[in-house]
C-alpha cells in the first residue's frame, strides 16, 4: 500500500474504531513507538512507526480487523510483548499493530486433560495458574513474566527446557484457533489426547514465525508436575564443562529438564547480584525430575557422576530450595543482570552444536568475536542452555556508539551466528528461522526450500499483509 494521506488515515482509524471501539485503539505517538520497538540496540526510524495500535478482545474482532486491512492492503503486524530476539517485531514499513494483550482468558478442562488459553496470556501467569492445580507448563523462556503464549507457540521455542528431555512445547499442543490473513477463522487439531496423524493444519502455524495466520487460542495437554532435584558443577575451564555434558549424553544418563551454564565472568556478576558467593570458575546448573523426590535425586547423582569425570572443582546436589532459586535466577535473568551492572544493551547470538563437536563448538564460542571489527572491541559474556547444546555468546552494545555503528555490530553478530550454525549443520531452537536469520535459512536449506516457504506464504496470504518483512529479512 502506498503512503496514506491524512484523510485516508482518518478513515482507517474510524473503521478500526467501529470494530473495537475508541477505547481499544491508540494513535498516541508514545504507544505507537512502544509497539514498534524491539530488543535491538539501534534506534527506530520514523518510517517504521505504525499508524495505530489496535487491541482486539476476541477472535471475531481479530477477524474483522484482518478482513478490513486485507481489503485495503494495509500491513498488519502482530505483537504480544515484543521480546522476540531475532528481529521479528520491528516492522520495516508503517501499518497497523494488533496488540494481543486483551486476548488473556485461560480455562482448564481437567476432565478432558487439556487447558486452553488465548494468545495474549502471559506465559508466567499461565504457568503459575497450572502449578496451583498440580500441573507443569512445558516451556520456560527467560522472559516468562512478560512473553505471551501466542508468540511462544508461533515460534515453538523451548527456552531453558532441554528438548531431548521432554521435547518442545509444540509436542504438547493439541490444537489452535487461528485467524487467517483474509479474516477467515479456523480451528485445528483435536480435543482428544492423541494428536492427529497425517496432514494436520496445526503444524503450519505452530512454529510458523507468524507468517501464515494469527493464533488467537491455544489448546495444550495438561502435564502433571513432577518432583525436582537440583545439581551444580563448577569447572576451571569451559572446555571441561562441555566434555562433561558430552559424557553425560554418551553415558546415557537421565537428561535434565534444565541444564544451564555461565562462564566465570557471568557467574561472578549473576551470583553477586543474588547475594551468593561466586565460585571460582564456570558453572553448570541443572534440574532433574522424577515421579518421587528419591527418583529425581537419583538422577541428579547419575548426572553428577558423569560431570565429575571431567575434572570438576566442585559438584554437588543443591538441597536448599531458596539457595537453588537464587542460583537459578543468576542464569535465568543473566541478560537483565548484565545490563543492570553496566547500563548498556545486551545482544547475544544463538549457536547450536551437534553432540559430537560440542567441545569444538564451545571453543568457537569462546572466540566468537575474534576477527570481528566492532564486536572484538567489546567484552564477551558466554552462557547458554548447555543441556540443549546451545550457546549464547553476548556483548553489551555501548549506548554512546552512533546508531549506524550499533546496527553494524548486530550485523556482525548475525554473520558469525550464521557461520557457526552452518559449520555444525544445526539451526537455532529458540528464535525462529527468518527476520534477521533469512540469509542463514537460504544458506542452510537452499534456495528451493526458501521458495517453498514463499509459495506457502503466498497461498495463505496472497496480499502479503500479515507481518510482511519477516520472510524477506527486512529487519
């Protein structure tokens, strides 16, 4: 769509007000900027600011918004809380932002064995609600207190959960309610506890990067909460830490639900901010689960046996729950911890290793910024989901750098991200496949694979109004 005149924009606003009422549409500049920004450390350009922010309260309102915008070919950008780390939330052109925060209902159907929640539900609130009923939500991003369920399912992100322990969130999704780009409403999946075989439309939208439809409701299987036990291992060096994890897999130990690591520098900061004495070295912290506490503790002991074999300074079960939660939070919110300590904006890569080359990949991540003109000037912090063979090399981008310089630094980060994931024949498991990663997708899977996705997008969204720019990499 060409640039809107003031008169055209007024007509758009009036039409949207007729769908959601004046109370739930904003043209306030602050709200428009807030709903267009993402986590990247460079400034928003004037031409990226949306025309309006619309807040539907139901699938029907969402449908009417999509029908109207599709009819006049105006771009629509879906926004939960804007915590996506791969660039999907910053539009490259103006349009209408659909903020999902009013889609916040949750219902638990214990007699069916599932729950349903709307897309704007905050993940942490859903998890807490289920925990009160004795259930566990199988997803755990660091942004749990602000990330929305719709965004997490559209990405199928595991966060801190080790995939090979209990799978990905999508393995528990029984069905979705989706509004298509033309406004049609469809329901996918089943109300049974056995997921459909064969062609199943859920899989087009689950992990679909927000390209094909707007998820408005999610149905997920209820997972009974398990007993937990906690372990901690400290190493002099990160390569030994990686060998310990590799040994754990090769010796067929029970894979932890969570297994995270911090380099020595990050450990000192994270532990210090939690009032804990920081160990002298890199830390591997993990959680095993079981039907009984005894089973969970037994699994921790088996994992510790493998980790100790690679030369730990210290390795033990953490028995005090309060101490564990402090240790865990030192990693869970390490990004916030570092930004709090330094007052600058953190940006990390997501490097996934294969099991065979885990130690080599750790070495590459230790040297992540080597040879990069801008990032090599900065301190590197290394942490990640080591149980899922995932690394987050991170730098704090100085606020005093010019905007173009900050953008160049992010480009450097993604170039190295691409190089290493290609080297190990892997791909990221948290941030989706396009936006800033479009070039990686083409190099990893080939031009024909990219063309297939574009053809799929055209079939669902022939006018390309839904989240345009993500697939094209305009971020």
